[in-house]
């Protein structure tokens, strides 16, 4: 309704309508603690959405639970059902769009000033910010001879005038035509999209074996029979081409990198279980490039849409719906185990940003870099993989925000003002907290579109529960507004289906049940998912010591009772035999891959008053030295050792005559390494007849067995009628 002719102000009713449709600040009368459910419901209603029956009602009741599409009646709204009150209001106020455009410029200028105060950007950026602020102040005021009063906006988004990605010649990067990213994140209301959502929600996939000689064995979980899609040419923004070549030492991307990027670019969920230190640099470069490419394309789309809206407002017409944002700014989350890993990744992000200036780089190098953590402090007797893993800063509690500017990047930005977040699971857990904590915040995870979890094998040795906690707090409806503009938020965010648009990339040296569970339950992209793992030759081929290796398959009833059945077999059969053998030879080591199994065996031996020593990752240096000395001297019946202790310390255990794998190690290298210790660390009096190895496993240990005995023999050990196999 147009304002009264005798009044120079908008009426209260007009202001309320403008607020309701997102043109003015919809949160000016709300407290900080108000949740967003009512406003999201209004935004869904305004857009004509509710395309999935039951979704909007779940949001309106304040539920952040992901909607279940099974049994839902899928309806497509008609054009007439979309409300046009907002368009009518703009048409009745011919000068209002211009006023909004001017107000938006002023708001952007205010945002730039705040950004400049929070960050110590260089002088040339300060000049840009100051000029933008001045121009905004000049434009705010009389428009068309009529002065309107509007609420002042608290703008916390990323509408900085200096935060635009440009190519080196000064022109903006654009993406010609539709690529996989544009199609994946589009507000698609087609029947095909609804079928995909329903299929992913009910885990209805078509499994397709893919020939991947460069990466390994690949299985594609296709949605709606999409099959394998060809790579998209020119999918990388032009400004990243030269920095990528510099990262590769002037060479073109290798075949390995291109194949890996080909899967990333399709926005499939990817699990790659073939990581190695030889390929570490190529893998890190590949996902750093993918993260940068995603952010730059997203910012480029926002900039184009902003220009379209400004032009429409200047012409006094309705700009339509241009939705390109989430609830909060961060789009990419990279999870790593140690600061030394974060240093390598952020360094690549710096170089990909073509930064002549690395903002806050000296502080970052001091706190994350290798200075003071030279590799020489690690004993040269340690294996190469241990030296590479623990060289540098190995602190596991960190989080750092990375904000992208035109030709550089800045670290240590506030999480809500960052484009990329690099963190450890523990560092995120310190912010997200636990249920019942007074101070906890996870709204910054609400709009993550690309999740990359690297070195999953190392994260498993820390605490995988922290990783699961992060998964459970991704893409939830935020509790506060954080300055978001509902007129620009993508509809699938408002519908609560963002987890089906998020791409999840898991990278590890090997597959484990925990990684497989994350792949099954947390990888739900509408594009499908792919699992890639190498063909294993088997760790038994690396055993040099002449030791008979006996593999015993235990009979278990079901997965839930497998741990109890294994423990019963050990205490009833294996341990009594070891006690008898200890009367002649006491050099027996028991290896447990799970810390829970380690504690269970330790407590049982204590209750039986056995003569034993135990080393875990929590043992002090003096405790470990005393236990190893007593074991080598033959003063103990048993020596209990955990896999985590071996991961963190790699003790060269001397005097092993009899090795019992209560459970096979997750890392296949540890199997051959411990067996070869019998050859290199025993005294001359130990005859070969005294050396033996026994490994217990069940049919549920398929992944471990495959890595230890090789892909070719694994099925035979798991399914053959006999339950005992010997390798010599």
C-alpha cells in the first residue's frame, strides 16, 4: 500500500510488510536469543515452498532434525500459489527500490568499516574501504525528492566492496555455462530432484564398479542411475591456473591429481582410502584447489546477483529471487589432526590466492610452522612414516578461519567472517561443546557446503567421537540470525535439506569400520558417492623374519557379541596356553588394537595376579622404559601393548619370542614391523624354534584381514570351511 500523500514517511503497516519480505532488517525487534524458526517458516511461505509435505512444519516447531522423505507426499506448487504482496508493495512505491539500493550501499560501507577495524589490512585495502564508506554516506538521504525513514540494518554478512575475486588482469572471473557446481547447488524443484532426495534419504543406490587404474578399486553409489559422468572442461576459475602450476613446480597436474579432482568436481561424496606420504602433496593440493575453486565460484555468483539486484532496484523493477547464500558465511570446513598438517594446507591456500601479501602470515608461521620443531629432534631410529607424521607442531587442539580477498588470504579471522575453516576435531569440540554446556556455539557450521576430513587414520588414533560430534552438528538450523539476509538464502537451506547438498570428502590410508559408518550414514549428497581403495598386496609379504604366522578365525554369533566372544576365547583357551608356555619362555607380547580391549585384558590379568606389564599411549616415559627392561630381562609372564602406544611412540620392543595379536592392527605396517622386531632386537640365545605368531580374527574383520594377507587371499580366510591358516 503506498504511503499517504501528505506524509513523508512510510506507514507502520508498510514497514512491517517490508520487514516481513526481507527488504528491511527483520531482526531489529528480536532479542539475540530468539531462534529463527518463525522467520524461516515465513521465508518458506513467502517463496511458495513447502514442496515437501511435513518439512516446513518440522521447522516451525523448532526441530533441527533432518526430515525423513519416506512416505511423504511430494507436491509441486503452482505459479498462482506464490504470494505477490511484495511485488505489489514495490510497484506502489516507485521510488522505494532506489531507496533500498542506496541503503544497501550504505550498509555495505558500514560493513567494510567494521571489517577494517577487526583486521589490520594493508594501506591499499584501507583506502578502498574508506572510499566505499564515503560514497555510501553521500548516497544515503533524499531520493526522488521524498525522504523515507527506514530501520538501520546490522549487516554482518560478507558484502565487502574489497572482497571480490578478480583475475590478474583486473576482470572478474566468470563461469561460462552451467557446470556441476551450479547444477548441484541450484534451487531445483523438478520431479527428478524429489526422486533423488527420496532415494538418498532411503539409501537407495545403484552400485557400479568403476575402472580406476590410477587410484585403485572404485565403487560408485549412483543415485537415479546417473552412472559415471564425464569430467567438466574448464571447471577451474582462470585465476587459479597459474598458482596451481606454481604449486606443482611448473608442471601440469599429474594423472593422479586429475582423476582425484574429477571426482571432487562432480560434488559426489568421496572416500579415498589410498593416502600415502608419497602422494600427500598431490592430495593436499587437489582438495585445497577444490576448496578455493568452490569459494571463488560462490563469491562470483553472489557478486553477479548483487549487481543484478542493484540494477533492478535502480530501474524501479522487481529483481526477482536470486538466492545464493546460506545462513552463515563459512562454506568449507577442513578437518586435520595436527597443526603441522594445517600449516601445509593453509600455505597452499595462500599460494592459490596469488597473495602478494599474506595477511597475519608471520603470526601463523610462528604458531603453526616448523620453527622450533625441527625433524632432527626425532630419533633417526624411528621409521620414516613416524618422522613425517610427527615432524613439526603436533598440537591437536586448534581452529583457524581463512578469509579470501581479491588477491590474498587472511588467517585468524572470526569464524563467522571466514570463508574456509581449518580445524582439528578437538578444536571444534571446544567451541561446539556438549549437551548441557552453558556456552556452546555451532551455528557457524550451519552452511558448510564442502567438508574435507584428511588423515582419518590419524584422527582414529586421537578420538573419533569428536569427528562424529562434528558430523552431528553440521547443517543444523542456527539459533541466531548472525546478520543473514533471508531474501538471498537458498531455499534448500530453508527447507532443512542442506545435508543433501553438502559434499563430504574423507581421505585415509586405509578403510576402517568407523570410516565406513561415516560413509554410510553421513555421506548423503544428491549426486551420489564413491568409495576408492587400493588393491592390497598384503603386509605378510613384508615380513622378513622366519616366523610361522598362524591365523585363527573365531566363531562369533553376531556383530554385537563379537567382542565378548573374542574375550571368552582368549581367557578360556589362549591365555591358559600362554601361562603354561611361560614356565619355559616368558617373552610373550600381547597386542591389542582397541584401547577398550587393552583395558579389558589388563584388568583381567590384574584380577588373576598375573606377572605382566602394560604400555598404552597414556604410559609415562619412565613406566614404558621400566616395562620394556623387565620384559627383555624375562622377568614378566606377559607384555601387553596397545596400537595407539605404537602409533605415538614406536617403541623398539626387544626380546619378543612369542607374539599374540588379540586383534589385528588397523595399520598393516604395524603387523610386519612388530614381526620383524623378533629378528632385529633379540639376543643371540633366542633360537628360531622359539619364535611364533598367532593372530585372532573374526568374519567382521574383513578390512583388516584384507590389508594383512592381501586382497587375493582375504576371501579365503573369511569364508573357507577351515578356521586356521599358517603362513611361513
